């Protein structure tokens, strides 16, 4: 357990230029995608008038105030300020907590029609990690280190839990190629309705030609998800991340489902970019390493 904790939260690691830049990029990604989702959801909420399926806090508080007026856009504006200000001015880091609550309200209002996607889950956990990190730690470096480890833990837990949920709900027959045929047909029907035509991708053609190949594709996917908890260990993290990225590419070409934020975030957090950044910092001829570090956070 202690070894796992150290792999997730390396608080005693030297505060090098590379590590701080790496954590700062992770924070910038979270801030950027929070703003993107805030406005994307806010503009969509303008088209909603009723709650069909309440989610999260919407089960306990009325969210009708978000419908039929400019509240979603006001909330998006507040969200933008609540993540941009602490990113630039650390004495307002408590605003990350407010931002998380506002983002959740924006989410439950946007997805109150019965559709419950998980395409923004990683961004949500990243923002929650920042909120908790800056609440419990006074030092910026430790707060960001906690936020990163928090995200990695729930990244592994989320994917592995997804594989277990599939097995609990359907059993080992979940990997039956017939299921992939059904999902491909459903997605192509959606494409036909929206665009008037569709064409099979290369992976879809292979899957549709052979039930065995379709079963193999699903098997590789669920095994990859199940092994995702191994990202908790630093030495295995890059390899598991590559598998997860490959899985998402496979999902895109087999079912036309693509989570851009997942792909970007997995690429950012899954590899030891800080080693490359440290080399860049060491070669810099204008500033000393200590000056580079102090200017980051």
C-alpha cells in the first residue's frame, strides 16, 4: 500500500523545472477543457426546457432556473473566471472548489434529457483533484502533485470498474461478436439519419466479415480496460496508457465514438514528459535552473 501511495503521490520528488512544467501543463489542460465544456454545455442548455432525468445535485435541488434564460451562459462565464483566476493568481486557488460545483451544475442541466455520457469524466476528476489539492496543501507543488496522483488513481479505477460492470451486467458473453455487429449497425443508422449515407471503416468491414474477429476486438477492449488499474505504478503507466489510447482509436474506427478530451489527457498524463523538459531546462543558456523553476508556479 505504501508503494502504491508513492507511485501515485511523489511529494518528495525534487522540484525540478521539468516536473513543474509537466504539472503546469496538466493544470492548463484541465482549465482549458473546463472552459470548453462550460460554454459548449451552456449554449446547448438554451435549447432545453424540462428535466427528463435528474442527475447528481439535480435530484436534490431544482435546476429549472437554468432553462429559458441566460443563466447557463452566466454560469459559463463564472466558470471561466473560477478556473482562469486561480491558474494565474494562486491566492485565489479556493475558486477551484467553486468551479467544480458550477461545472457539476452545468453538467446536470445539460444532460437532463436522459442521455448520460462519460466523455467529460476525466476532466471532471482533474478539476476535483485541483480543488482538493489546493484546499489541503498550501504549497503549489504539492497541490498539483496531489491533483495529478488523484487523477491517475481514478483513471485506473474508472476503466477497470467499467470492465467489471460489463461482466457483471452481461457476463463473459459481452465479448460475443454479435454485440459488436449490433452496435455497428446502430451507429451507422445514426450516421444515416444525420448525413443521409455512411460507409464502413476498415475495422468495421473486418468485424462484419467475421464473428471471430468481432469477438477478438471486444476481447482486446475489455482486457485493456481491466488492466487499466496498472497505471497506478509509474513503470507500467506508459504501456497501459498506450493500450488505452489504442483502445479508444479502435472504438472510434469500429463504432464512430471519439472522446477527444480523453485522448489529449491520456497523452499528457501517461508519459514521463518531465524528463524531456528537464533536458530542455538543463540546456537553456539564458536562465539558471532555479530561476526557471521559480518562474513556473
